[in-house]
C-alpha cells in the first residue's frame, strides 16, 4: 500500500466519495486532510499502547461511512507473506454482528475546524496486530467522533449526490439522520411484548438503507424517530419524549429484509392500545418512517420544497 507519514497533507485522491447505504456523495473537499496510519513495509512507524476502547471506536467509524471505496483491496505488507498459494484475500473482522472488510476504503475523522484526518480502514489491523500507535490528536478525535458530520457543513452544497442506482440527486438531502441529539433523547421501552400475529413485512434495500441511516428528530410535525442498528434491530420511538414503542428484527435476504419478532410497548403510562390492533398500527407508523426520509432526501421539508432548490412541490 501507499506510505504517507503521519500528519502529512493527504493528496492520494483529489476528490472525496462518501458512501451511504442509499447512495454516494462526491465532492472536492473544502477541508484539509491529514494522513494517519498509512503504513507500508519497510517504513518505520510509532508503536505503543492505546486507550481501552480505541480499537472498537475505530471499528464503529469503519462500519459507518466508507470513503473512496475501491473495487480492489490492499493487503497488509507488515504481515509475513502468505505461505499458502492462491490469491490474497482482504482482511475481515466481525464487529457488532456485521462483517467488515478492511483494505478497500478509507475513513474520515473530523479534527479541528477545516481539518479532517484521513486513514485507511487497515488502520484497525495496524493498531491491533502490529502495535501501531497513531498520533494523540487522532486518538482524541476518534473518541470524540460525530457520525453526523456527513450531513453538516463538511460536505459542500455543490457536491455531486447519487442514489444507489447511480442516478443524480439534484436537490439537497435534508434527512434528519438518527444519531447525536436524537440518540441521546431516545429511551428504551419499559414493557415490550410480542404481538400475537407477526406482520410478515418485506422491505426492499432502499428502505433498509433509509432505516440504517435512521430518522432523527426534526420537529413536532414528524412524530417518530427510527433506527436500524448494526445487529439488525429496528427501534421506533415517539419523537416528542423519545420513548420507545416498537422493536423488531430485520433478517437480510437477497432483495431486502424480512421483519420478524415485532414487540410493542405495553406499559400503560407509555403507550395506549391493545396488542391485537397491532401490527396494523405498526405498519402505518413504519410507512410514515419511510415516507418522511424519502421526501427529505428529495429536498422537501414537511412545509414544502427546500428554499435552496425551489423545486415545484
Ligand atoms: Zn498485518
């Protein structure tokens, strides 16, 4: 792999291509990128211990946005050459029930204003297998990582945005993603109970991607928050107080995911209604939790089109 000294200015790719479950955003970054963790034998590198939880925090970032995804992959040049003949394989790691492939993309970690750290995903392997110790400023930034940076001012307004089919999206993506403030607001249900009959819903890949990004808090007009976590658990909260009402599992298949194991809050102080009226109510709520992000993604607020695009409503 390419070797770049830690904290040197990143010049590997002039553009940034940010991967989302529902598409990509490409832009010329308006921030300076600083290299971290671009190790390559026989170049020397810093070694030492890092704080507990650092390696896991790196995996959380790697599991999130993929930057500059390649078709091929790099292998670690510090590991002894593979004795077995045949093609090299990319490194894999299972994290929160998901298999992550290392070596084919990068991560970005916001630093101070206008500065972003740029590291290869193999950095996790360098830390855990080769005792690599990244610069302290990077370790600090990883522990303070904000997964919502891709929906903020880091991405310029003129970025080229495409959906999962590669078709251009011309309006700004206004989705309030689940994370940060919304995640802090969300509280678990008190008494989740299974419904007597499961709804048997199948969601397509676009819907799964929307739920993975999640629906965060917008305002009183949007009554629910929703999020599908990395282990395949879908949770829905009332947005006003952040109280959880629904929980289900999404089992992935070739063309989407099947919903199973729907449970509903039955504590009377939290949620009114009887279990036999579910899952109809749940289906209606879930549909709204998909319709809202689709409209936000197309540049519409609940009050009409974004003033930026002026697109007809
Ligand atoms: Zn290695």
